[in-house]
């Protein structure tokens, strides 16, 4: 973020305050992703992990202004994912300050092989709630008191005329960041 863009973002978030939903839409993962390869910590510069000070300035702003109604929506990951955004990289298991929903592509990379669903199984990344590598899209039902995200899969991207089916649903309550759920999980076949 440059100074102009950061000011624009913070002014917009401050103007909305705590009365409605604040949404940060972007194309790269916002929640931290901790990984170690060959004994060294690795991070992607094609995500907010590559810009930790900028991400921390956003997280600090949310905390300082009591904005507990932030949802981050992200694309361009070729997976569907739900992540509770912690207050800092060091506190990955801390109380969430936002919730991130990452939508997959509808058809890019074709049908995954093997199909995988992960549910709260990464001890290095306790902020990762759910992840699925199938193709599909995301639906959102938005109410003043709750945000419901439903992930839908397109089982075979080469078939036409086949409806996408729900695979998992998560809820965020207004003023209580962090995903509740999944309400249902369909295992890959």
C-alpha cells in the first residue's frame, strides 16, 4: 500500500465504523501462512505475507478502531479456503480480527486429482479452518447480523449442464470475527 491507498482504505473503514460489514476484496491471500521448507521459513511475495508491515498496519488499524466486522474476500488461489485472520503473524492462534474467504477458480487447472478437503489439521497454521481443492464458486448470504458463505463445487469441469453442489457453509456473526462452522462438509468423491 502506498500512503494514498492506505489513507483511502482507512478512511473508508473508519466511515463505515462498526454498524455494517467491512469488506476487503483483493486477489491474494491476506491471512498469514507459516511454512518451513528445508529448515527455513518460506513466504510468498505474491501474497500479503510478502508485505508483513503493510498487513500489520491494517490489522492494527482494525484493532485500534474496534472494527470487529471485517471480512476479507480473496481470489486467484485455485483452492477454496476459510481462514481466521489473527492479530499478527506471531499470534496465529490469537483471537481473530477478521475472517478470510478464498474462492477457487471455476475451471482453471481442470479437475483436481486427488480431490482433497482439509479441516483444522495444520498445527503450524491454526488460523486455517477449512480448505478444498475442487473447482467451483462461492455464494454469500448477507444479513445485518450474520454473513454466511457457502462453497459450491463443480464436480467435473468438462461436463456441461450440471449444477454446482454445496460442499461447506460457514457463518460469521456481526461483531464476532472468526468463522463458525463448517455447518456441513461434503467429502471429495
